[in-house]
C-alpha cells in the first residue's frame, strides 16, 4: 500500500531525543565560562570519586567540548576551539596534584597538560570540526536565501514590462470594437438606398 503524499515520515528516536535537548545560544565569553566552570566541577567530582583519574577527566572533556561548539551562537563560532583548551587548563587544576605551594601547583598543572595533551587535542579537534560544519551549513543557507531573493526579483522584473503591453493591447482591442460599432449603423443606412435605385 502506498502511503499518502501528505503523511510525514516517522522521525527516528535519536533525532527526537536530540531535539528535546536544550539549545541555548551562548556568546563567545559565555561559552568559555560554561566550558571552564563545567570542567572545573567535573574535575572536582573526579578528584572526589575517582582519585583524580586523568582518563575519566579526558573522557568527560570530549562531550563538554562538543556541547560548547553546539551551543555557541553562530556569530561566535570561531571562539569554540579557543575556549575549549582554556577550559581544559582550568579543569585540570584539581586533578593535577602537586605540593609545595603555588610554584609546585603550577609545575603540576604544566606537567599534566603536557602528559595529557592527547585529550586536549582531541577535544579541541571535536570543537573545531563541529564549529566548521555549522559554519559551512550557515554559509549554504545564506547562499540559498540570496539565490531565492535574486530569482524573486528577476521574476518581478520580467512581469513589470509585460503589464504595459497587455494594457496597450487591451486599449487597441477596445478601439477596434468602437470603430466597428460606429461603422455598422452607416452600413445599415446605405443598404436601403441601394435597393431604391
């Protein structure tokens, strides 16, 4: 049996689940603050629950990077790959360890960044890819709108010159009809005279 033409196709459950997710539009600064605060909270939870596991921290960093690239507004897409490494550096402070005051803490953070650079590069790559795909889609949508506007303007420009022609033809037809109506009484008056001769 053929489905009716007006009936919509069923939407996959995964797409429905993605549509139910929140879809905020963060500025560049807002996206950086979101990623940094989220990674710091997750790092504290990792330090409390998993004794500062770098693998857990890295795995959690990937979805945060993706969400940051998804939720940043279109005008600030370029800031997503920049905000993500800063968030990684902020979040790694609780799990880096280190003793001996501020200097020891900073050395531990630098060492952790160097050792776990793979997760940093992975999250930055994820954010960059998502931001690039979104930018390409926005550019294509803008091109479609421009082409549609150009076609609409072109169609309107073609219809405008035809309207005077149509009005001129209508006036000519009306003139010819009036002439024919004026000539018909004359012909009717001349016919009896010919018969009398």
